[in-house]
């Protein structure tokens, strides 16, 4: 085992502080990674606050990890020391159920193993995440970083990016698709960029007139104010696909009315109960509601390669690890455009 320095919380709502913990020794199929950058996800804050009542403390968050290989186990075949790599939201799964065999590891029938707050499938120990110096990950769950992708800004692709990429690909977004994105935050801005790169006609739906210029700067073709009753009425049955990135309980009925025949509303933000849905709005136009989590390893690699080819990157604000508590406070106020990324070199000053 090796000692690792990171930032973590000892109890719910506590400030993140420097702490030391042990990383496991390399198993035969493990890859050891020195972490260069780690994105800050809204989920990190939820776990630190224990909002979902399942946090195991101490909690070291971070599942948008970019770094370099420092050692490999004897059975590793795809990576070598010095390779640029990435690790996303999961670090293991059973590998033999129908979901895993279909490369849908997040839906593993035996439960995926989360990068942090999950339990190691062999030792049963709690996993600690990427707000730290280094990490050890099973080879099958390590991703290759394309040379053309700037590692400083790639981290959020591993969570925010794959969260919206999965439904875009599953529902065939591309040329000829009339697509709307509800909300323009960390998820929403990536949905706009990726959908535009895929060739879709993209509309941003927002409550804020002040976001119209931002939406167009990101590539959106249209902006629809959901507070404008007349504009919403005129947009009825307009869209083939809507990605709803709102992260909290809300009313989806106004968005259902915007779907055309066989249109789909996909929830990628809210992980909590919604307000009641009117069944007639689903029956009309044969509309449907779907949910989407993240994506499997093959799909995440596809995303990284696509973003490298098309130079699609999130808009990020780089911070030192010492500023993480301020970053959490700003996230609660929606005061970030659109993702924070930690330069882990700053951990040397902790």
C-alpha cells in the first residue's frame, strides 16, 4: 500500500481539508496514475453534504480524473508508464452480466463500483477519488487520452460530457434533428456543444434572458424563454428530442408539449421526484420520457476521440485545491461558467 495525500470531508457539510489515506498496492491488472487535473462535479458537493444519505466518511470526491501512468501490474497490456490517461465515474463492475457484456457497465446487474464512495469489489474498502495525488484503477476502466485533447479541460467530459453524449447517441441526434436543451449549466453547455458538432439544429430553453448571448456563443441556433407563454405556445410540437438538464425537482409538462410525433424528453439532471406528469401529454404525439445516467467505457472513449477530432471542450475555470470550498459555495450559487477543474499540482502546497 502507498500513502496518498488528498482533500476530503470527515462529516456531512464539513469543509474539505487535507488528509492522508492509503491506496492499495498494484494488483496484476491495475494501473497506477499520477493525477494532473480533476474536474469538480455537482455530485461531489452532494456527496460531501450527504444529500443522498449514502456517503461513507471520510469522503474524498473526484471522478473526472486526467493524469499519467506511473506503474502497471504484470497482466496489463494496453498501457505503459508515461501514457496519458483518464478515469471517469466508475472503476469496476462484474464484467460478466448482460449489461457489462453490452459495454453498459454503469448498469451492471451486480452494481457498478463508483470511483469514490464505492466499495472495492475485492477488499471491501471504501474508494477515494481524484481530489488527490494518485489513484490505482483496474485496467479495463482506464481511458486513453487522445494527444489532440487538451488535458487541462478534458476532465468534465468524463461526467458532464458523457452524461449528455449517451442520449445524443442513443437517440440518433445529428443532421436533421430538431433538438432542445433545457438549462445552460455544466451539463447544458456540453449538450449544446456536442449536439452542434453532431449537426443537430439546437435550441436552448432557459428562464433567463441574460443567457441568450451565452447560448448563441456556444453554438445554439435558437433560444426559447420558458417564461414567455406566447413563445412556448408557438413552439408546440417543434422538437424531436429534448435533453432536460435541470438538476432539481421541476415541472416537465411544459416541455412535453414541445415534442413532436414520437418525440422524447430525456432527463439527465434531476435525480429526485418530479412534479406530477399529465398522461395526456404523453399520449398526444406518442411522446415519451426517458432517463439517462452516464455511459459505458467504450462510449466514453468514443466521446473523448470525437472531442479530440472536433475540438469540443467544456468551458472551465481552473482552480487550486486550496480553493475547493469556495468553489463549492459558488456552485451552489450557480456562479461558474461552466465547470471548475482543479490543477492538482497545487496539492504540493497543501
